[in-house]
């Protein structure tokens, strides 16, 4: 599932460019008194600072994504909008069970969202629909059993160093590591932390 990303940074850059242009015009607008020009310039500068700060936050701290498919149901539903903490894994290690956004290994221009099932060095299997990691059944990593028509068995698959094994919660409708392989850790964009839209879906991502 390729995520759709709102073009907020593009809008912010356009607004910043407009404010810079306005600032230049105001500085040369000698029809206004110096006091008026100074007051307007201070207002524009404050707005420009806020826009730059918003751009920095969105670029380096959090990023918004739109969920276009049901591969992560019931955790994430079609139409959900989520915030992803891009800084999170600078402060804490990736853990099994984390819901992450990452650049699709076969096309890094696309972003996917899945649940981490296997860490580097793990051996991952699917037995009768239940995730098994290093020989231990992990019902906590098996949120949706799906139906009997779905593949119920997979592996075992050893996770290489510097890589992750990811799966969608909707196992019957998910393109994940069972099909496209392991995800390099360097491809991770961040951790999905909250659904912020629609209102009735607002909450933390678990």
C-alpha cells in the first residue's frame, strides 16, 4: 500500500516565498510612513518565522500521511490521516509491534505503512495464521487472523542485519515482506503515533 502524503511542505514554501516578496515590496513602499512600514514589516517577519518553523517541524519532526487502502485494518482504516514521528528512532530502538512508515524497497519514491514483526537476527514464520518469532508464537503480532482462503503459512525467514520484516495487520490484503522482502532500516521514515482525522478515529496508533 503506497501512502498518500499531503503536499503541506510545498504549500509552506509557497507561503514563505509570498511573504518574502511582500517584505521586499513593503520595504520599498515609500508611500507609507516609516512607522507604518516598520509595523507591517514586524508582522510579516513574525509570520515568516512561524512559516519557517512549521516547515522545519514537518520536515524533520513529524509528517502527515493519508491511508489509501485497507492493508493495515483494523488498526488503520481507509481515509485515516496519521502523524509520523520522524525523530522517534533517534531516541529509541525499533521494536517488534511498532507501526512504521518506510520507503518501499522496490521503489523508494513510495511510502508504505506496516507493523514490524521481525528485527535483525530474528527468524520469522507464519503458522496457521499465527506469527512465530524465533520459535515462539506471538499472538500480539497477529491482530487479524483473516480467513481460511488466505495463506496461513510462511517461512521460516531469517532477518538479515540492518533489515526488518514487516507485515500488514490485514494479512489477507497486504503487500508486505512476504512478497517484497526485507526492509532496510535506513528506509524507515518514522513511527506512526496518532490518527488525527477523522474525528471519530482520533487516537494513538498501537
